[in-house]
């Protein structure tokens, strides 16, 4: 995939071929513009506000990059600028396309925007929405999932690892189950700060990071629908 870099007056647009086909432009990174045009279909709040909107017949999501942890108290959305290809949105767009080329179920990358502020920058990314999908975490709060679904989750993580992608924040909230298919298809989310790595020695630790996220939710809710047998089924899918 070629990312077209377009320099504007105060910002830089990163446009994929899909963005150009949709007619996406600088205005679509402005939530006030999206509101005026009545394009917004949903707003979600997490570390920041995420805007879901439609362009033509395509559902998209706009996310502003935010910092976490203690550093966010100093600057919640500014990052040191070195070069375009090292910005968080450029790297995430690239990783997403790499994974899609390797047949891993991840959101389709659409566009990014970089706004320079002296030695720093802020950034936004637009990706395509996974239709009719629910977070694995939301499901497990109310019901369990069958062994075949756990195996499918394990298989997607293995495909990501086979593509040599390390997921820096792989957790139960970054797994989506799309109910457009039966059984539901599994999608992986949130590839900010992820990286393509060599070798295999990091893969087991990355997998165990996901297990810790499951156990963390169990500690918060005694009725969380996760058991050791579910992890065994996930491993069966991962080791196929």
C-alpha cells in the first residue's frame, strides 16, 4: 500500500488509496465539521473521544492519539517529531496494511493527519469500522463463549505473530467479535505503538500479556465468564 503524503498549510495528510476513493479530505478530521454535516453516527469515550461517522456507504472511525500514564499530566496529546514515517499514525497505518496483506483480521486503514507544533506533533487516524461487532470483554461480562470461538481468537493472534507483529496492548478489549458471520469472525484492534519484530522469543510473552488482561477482568468481576478451559481452547487454536 502506498501512503500519499500531502502537505497542507498547518498539517500533513496521510491518504491511502481507499481514502482517495472515498473523497476523504482534511475536513473529515474535524469533529465540528462532521457534526455540522450530520455524518456522526456514534460517539464513544475512552482515553479520548472517538467519533464514528459515515462517508458514502462506508462506516469510519476517527481517533485522536492520546498519551497515557503520568506523562499525560504534562502533555496529553503531543509527541516529539522526528520524521513523518516515525509518527504514530503513519506507523499504525503501515502495520494495519501489513497485517491485512498477511490475511489477519484487522480494521482497514484509511487516513491519518499530523499537526506540527514546533518540535512536537499531534495526530489522528481514520480506519474503517468492523460492522456489527462487540468487544470480547463486553460479552464475557454477561455470558461465556464456546470453545470454537476461543480457538478462533488463538488462531488470529497466531496469524498476527506469524506476520511478526508485536501488539503492545493486546487485551480483552482489543478483540472484536463480528456477528455478521456464523460463527462470529474475530478481529484484532488498536495497533498504536505496535511493531514488526524479528525472531520468535517475544511471542510467548505477548500471548501471556493477553492472558493477564483476562485474569485482571476476573479479579474485577467474580461472575466474569472466563475459565482455564477457555485458555486451553485458545492455545489449541494458537498451536494449530
